C-alpha cells in the first residue's frame, strides 16, 4: 500500500490552560486534496503550524511519506517538501514578486544569478499551473489574488510536494476563488498533495477528495467528500444541527434613517471611486450592497463611517452629516447613532498589539459607564463589560487579557461585531461580516444582524458573498465602477441577474 504523504499521530498542544489540540490522528494520502474543516478556534491552524514547524507539539509524532520526521522549525518542514500559504500573507510589501520568491532561498551572496534562475522557473511554473505573475511588480501594487499566487509560487520554488493553504479564499472574490480551485486541481493532477484549511462548506464539497472535521481541539471524523453532505459536516463541526439559511420574518420598514444623495469620492491619485451614489435605508430593514470587490463598496462604507471625506449629501434621521470638515470622523458618526464594522478588521477594526478588553472600548471610551472620574477610566468596568460581550458573542477563548493578535481571524471578527452591535445603533454599517468565520458563527452573526433589524435599526450590509446578500437583505443594490447599477428585491431576482449587474451590464440589458 502507498504510504500516507502525511501522518500525524497523537498530536497534542496546549497554550497555558487552553488545549488547542488533543490527541490528533490524521492521514493525508499523496496526490489528493484533503480538507480540514472546523469552527474558529477548533485547532486547525495550530495543527498545521505544528506540521510546518512554527509550533512544537507537546506530544505525538509526524511522518512524511512513511518516515518519522522531526520538524522543529519551518526550514526543516521546507526540507521535507512542505510549503504553507498562511491566511495573512507573509510577504514584504516593498519588495518585488521576484524578490519575495527568492527571499530565504538565495543561491549565494550575489543576487543576480538567483533572480535569473527564479525568473526562468517562474515562466515554467506559470505555464504548468496557470500561476501567471508579473515578476517585477511590487507586492504593495498588486491585488490579494495575485499575492496569493506569489505565496504558492514561493512554496513551489522551494520544491514543495505538500502544500498547506490556511483559509485561502478569505480575501478573494468568488471569481478569484474559482481560479484558485483550478490551480489546486492542476497541482493535484501533477501529483502534489494539498491540505486545505477552511470553514466554507461549499469549498469542501467542490474541491476536496477527503475531509477531516475538528471540534474544540479534537478530530471528530474523516470522510470521503463524495459520501458526506454540507448538513452532516455542519453538524459535525458544531455538535448540533445548523441552519444553513437564515429564517427571518418579512421586514417592516419605518422612516428613513440613512439618506445618501449624489455621493462622490476622488482618491489621492485622482481616480473616481464613487460617482453620484444615491440610496436610502429605513429603520427595520437591511439594504445589501452586492458587487465584486473594488467597485466602490469599501469607499461607501468608509465615507459613511467617517474614514474618508466625500462630496454630496448624507443625512441620518434627517440631520445632515459633515463629509469634509473637522467633524467628519468616526467619533462624530457614533454621536449620530452609527456603528461601523469595517471590512478590514486587522487594519481598521482592531489594534492587534492591544488587549481584547482595550479593543472592545475603542471609539466608546467616553461612555460614562467606563469613567471613574473625569481624568481616569475604570479599567475594571471595561474588563467586566468586555468579558460579558465576549461570552455573548462566543469569542474563543473568552479572555479579555489576551492580545487581539492571539485570536483566530474569525474570533477577531467577533470582537469587532460585539463592540459595535451591542450599542443599539440607529444605523449599522457592516462590511464582510462573516469573512473568515466558521459556519456556526455565521448562523450566529446573521441572526444578530436580523435581530438588530427587528429591533428597529437600519442596516447597510456589504458582502462579496452573493448567497449572504440574498439571504439577509430586504433590498439589494448592485455596485459597479463606483456607481449603483440598480436595485432588486431578493424574491424577484437571482444570482444570474445580480452577476450581470455586478459585471457592469445595464439594468435594461440584465
């Protein structure tokens, strides 16, 4: 019989009192795509970090191609033919694509021969695996889809036969994700072994040959993908039955909360990002903004959230909002009853080197409940409030004294959601609410958004996930190239029509 490409036996790992992995056993056969699925904090990334040498297991063994292998650092993993693409890319932003690929794998002190060799190898890999890149482009100037290809190329350049991808589609558009899947299928057909860490059931069903399910640090099942279903996997992940589509009552819209007229944004490079955008959101309804990433949705949220200035008119409950003056900032927006969950949680939603309890009060530190007197804040009260909200939103672990960067991506998202959604806002601006979040938490977050709507809040939702837009929205507006292409009711449209609008096809033609 063929030996497994990877076999982990009895792997356990604890961080203080938190048991991240408990007696894990898993086999991954060569030339397959093996999915590992589980909730945020289930231990998936920790397990793969042990395999890649970032962490050392407290107990257990690793075997590669049938031979026991000691992996105590990434260099040993690379030498064993393992490459890893992390959820948050490990690229030097002001280096070129070529420089990033050879970084740490130079042939000597003189870089010119290494660059020449890498350039030729990139041509070969591009032709073989559809991994086309621009070698001399700076990382900071290319999109996330292209950056991910660079990460994969880095691993292949180091002759990896085993490729680990951690939540690879978390920052990709649906089209970019589909292209990634074609690349992975090509790698598998060439004999590479792929481990795909994800929480998205669609991806597991579409691309994997075998799937392993983790729950609370333990491996609970390994199944051929063809012999399972999304419903079974969701139940195995969460330990209970999960609604894969939100069950909500029809909206009962009230008076207008948000009114936007002729909103336009020109960035520092003179590029028109928003052009004459007008829309309205009423109390008790969810307006979903659909569109391919980069078509003005981010700028719309940033203007309304006080991050970016603009021209035009914005009114909240009939009162005008300053879009360009000294009172155009996030603090002024909160005074108008606006809560903002930004799309980029790590750069706009959190300060990663601060504690969770500190992040939970950012923007709301003037709340009298947090004041000991006019000069000092009541840190004990902030900690108590943070712990309560972390438990309410099932942040794992519910420890306010951990740094924000110590939480998984999904739990970082829950920190931001808990901070913003528990304030009873008149208007909730929410961008990509379930990006990087597992299936159980998606159900939880969706229900909280609907509950906020039912309590009378207006919700402006931006998401690149069409099924999320279709499921949550009471009305859908589609954006393309900074403009509103049209509005639809979810029950009177479908993904094909929305896709045409997202591609810039006129409403009449669609």
